[in-house]
């Protein structure tokens, strides 16, 4: 500005703002002239002189998050040639997953105490997952709420042992048998205010009943003692009785699939099969030692597993009883009870050696063993209907609740947690036969007594095997046949 003339700007060529504006105006004018006048008269440039520009085109749905809380989407090429170390990375992940599984393996959930004598039998509710019934050696029956871990009802059912109990298929009532030679039917719901605890029906028998089971669909139940009896709920005398030269039976069980079939374990070391539509038993297999109880596979109608006094369990096909299809070993004392998972792929066994073992239906050795310092001889065992829990009743008056999968996280899982668990499980299955992973996955800490008994049994078995081998080596060829482990324990099959 010139002095004395305020407010009037001086147009100076050296002013940068005006120079920039002028330059921009000139360029725009020249460009418009070129487009309007010169460009229409230009010849088209040949294709060979044109430049190609490659443009990356992406779909925003493939990489843009829907909300800011979503995780970032990372594009990945799954071509194996681009990932040469993928197997080694997966092996490391499988090894870490196996180690973490052993770290988080805490199977014990809760202890239900309240009985004043040893727990002798248990029964699952037919309709309710959270209801369990248990009977003790002093004749007391308790009804438990598993979700709250508390007893909701107690009744004095029998004098002496409660030998067996079963819930009716509709879940409205349950049956018990005891040493007092009676069969009693009870309501499932508790009596009202100032009502006495009385059974709906009482049947007085002639002998002691040792086992009880109910039909899956009909108002029919079976008991065993000196004979196997089939009862109608509306009658006070059995509609059919089965005997086969046996003085007593220890357990009886209906087939859950072929509901007219049932099986029982007898004191003469035999397992007897029956058909309710026949007047005589079908057939029986006699073993070298006595079987305590059996359990039918709920998914495969022909298979059942029996718990034997010779420390083993045997899975049979009822169509071919000449030898078991699998011998399950690992216990170091008599096996007292067995129960199948609802999937039919596994079963759990309870033993006099104070342990619980979980077996695959086609596995010769257990995949899991549960024990505590306080738990004594395990008398009865049940697998819950949701395939998540195992219930055991033992001599020291406690019922214990265990996880079926020791390392499983309880409660609701987030989707990412579930995906991570499934991914880890698939990795463990993929690399399960690698020596390091197999060693970690199979290792279990055992009580000192069981560890030493297992070692002693292994030495004894190897000594018998070595003796048979030496006898065969120094005998006439063919005079000492090779007998498989499955055939050793069966004496004969009677039809």
C-alpha cells in the first residue's frame, strides 16, 4: 500500500498470490481452447502406441468390516506351495494344545453328600437331566437336584439294602427293590403339606430281589433274584418267569433298541439272553469268571458290555457269543458297574480298585481314569443323558459328579472359543500318533497302589505268555494251539 492512500492494494508482479491466480487462469484457458478447437482435428493414435494401465479392482465386502467391533478380514492364499512350513506350524500348535489339555484337565465338579451309608444303586430320570435318584445300604432313597447340588427329597424305602431302582419311562414314578423282599412304586413328586410318604403300590415277593429294570415303552418291568420275573404294573404276580438251572441272578437289563429283549448276569458265571415273547430263554454264554452287571449299547442293538470279576470288561455281539468282539483291560480289581454314553461310542466303568475309567467301545485300554484320595470302592456309575457328566456312587457315602471330558470348559462358549476348541481338537486328532504328542496325551498320574498293581499284573501276564510260548516250542507241532485273548475267557455257549 502507498502511504497516505489506505485500503487500495498495490498490483505488484512480485505478489505471489496474484501470480498464482494468473498462471492458473492462463492454463485453464489454453486447455479449453485445445479441447474445443484442436482436439477434434487430431488423428486417432494407433493401438500399438497406446499405453495400458492395469487397475486393481477390489470388492469392499471382502475386506471392509461391518462394524468397528468386528475383527479385521485378512485375505489369504491357500496354495500349499506358498506355505512350505504349514505342517511344522500345525505340529507345534497340536503339541501346545495337547499340553494345555493336560494342564486344564480338572474333571471333578461336585460331591453330593447326605447318605448315612454306602451308595448301592442310582437311577437317571427319564425326562429331566437335573434329577438323580440314589439308594443306600440302609434302605434310604434320596432325590437330588444336580444343578443346585442339593437333596430335594429323602424317604425310607426299605429295611436293609436298596438293591435296585429304576424310573418309569414317562418319568412320573419310580420303582425300588430291597432286601425286605418287596417291590415298591413311588410318586416322583414330593408329597404335599402334612401328607405321609407312602408308596403307590407295594408287592411282597417270596425271595430277595437283586436287580430291577423297566421297559422302554410299556408298563412292564423285570426283576431278578432266584429267577428272572416279568411283571405287569397292574398285577401283583409275575406274568412270566425264566429259570435255567441257576440259583441266583445279580442284574437284569432291557435292550433300549430291541425293547422285547433283555439280558441278565447269573451266579454260575453265565450271561443269559431272553425274549419276552418266548416262554424260555434264548441262549447263554458261560465265562471263566462271574459277571457283575452289563449295559446295552443304546445305538447298536446287538452289542452289550459286561463287567467281570477278572478285572476286565467284555463287549459281545449277541448274535455271536462264541467270543467277545473286544476285551477292555486296565482295572486292577473287580469291575462292579458299567454304563454307556448316550452316543453309544464310549462307556464308563466303576471298579473295586477305587477308580473310574472311560473306554471307547472299540478300545482295549481306557482313555481316562478318575480317582480321588477320599473315594473308596466305587459301587455304581451313571453317564448323564446329555453326554457331559458322569455320576459315581461309592462306599464312603458320597455321590460324585465328574466331567465326561476332563479338559472341557463348562458354561456358554463364545463363537471364537468354540472355533478355537474345534480347531485344536482336529489338530490333536491329526497328529495323535506322533510319539511326543501320544506320550503327553496318554500320561496319567495314578495312586501308588494302583501303579504297582498294574506293573505286577503286567509281569504276571508276560510270565504266563512266556510259559505258553516255551511249552509250545518244546511240544509236538500242533499239540498246543494258540488261543487268542478273546477266546481264553469263554467256556461255552448254550442254546
